[in-house]
């Protein structure tokens, strides 16, 4: 079972998401909260796998709550919920380590797939949205850290494709590799660069002028 916590100040919205998620045999809503402060407490007490976090809430907003949650040992994956496409706050949350963002009017099937995708370690941001987000909100590129030079030539090629938002299957087809090989390369890249997931890989690429 994938354990999910909902954090949103709109009770009606939470109820709808709870019913949708609870209808799935592999998903379980283990807690919910109406503001960020309560959300942090619920996450600590329930130890979920995935948190759906609203950005704008009273008492403590989603950004502050996400920062506290991700600072905990073995934190869950956090997906930001927003009503605004390419929201600056969503971009900041992703920089902090959130695993992506969803619009609140997303298709129900997409939301369910997003929960499973994030739990599996991937992101839930379309390649086009990712590029627009970080081109718009990233400042002047920072110097490329020495860890990047530790990547092999092949790993740098895979890094560049992943930074553009290509999936493992797309990279495999483009580079004439198996998906398992691509997955191994991605894992090694994340380890060498001390990144948690592909979202942080994209952030790294844009921050250092590598995208």
C-alpha cells in the first residue's frame, strides 16, 4: 500500500481527493490536515509515502511545511498542489526538494498515476512545464561543481537527455540502450551528484547552465 497524506485548507477538496484515492486498492489515505502546521504534525505521526501539499494555506503555507517535512529523516515524497500553472511558489518548492507539482484541476486518473509515479522515484512535471519553470525562475548559472566532472562521457550524455525531461524509455530508444541500462546510468548520476531524484537533476542542470 502507498500511504498518502492530504494537506489542503479546503475541506471539500480534501474530501474529493480522499474518496478518489481511497477507491484504489494500492493507495491508502492515512491522514489529512487543513494547514501547513497541522500537516507537518500529521506527517510525523503517520509516516506516509506521499504527501499532496497545497501551496497557499493559513497558519503555515505549503512551502514552509514542505521544508520542515523534507528536513526530517527519511522524508516522504511531496507533490505540490496549485491552481496556477507555472506558479513561482511551485518552482521554489521543487528547488527545496518537492517531487513535482499538480494543478488542482488535473484529471483524476492523472493524479492517481502521479502518486504512483512519485512513489516510484520519478517526477510529475511535464518536460515543457519544467523548462518554462526553470528558465523563468532560475538566476544566472552557478559554477559547475567538480562532481559533474566525475561523470563519464556516457553519463553526461544521459544526464543531458534526462535534464530535457526525456523518460527512461525515450532515452533508451534514442541511444539504442535497454531501459535497465538507462536506469542504471540515472542511478549512478544521481549518486555521484548527490541528488535525490530526476526533479533535482533538472534543477541542478538549470542552476549550473547545463540544460
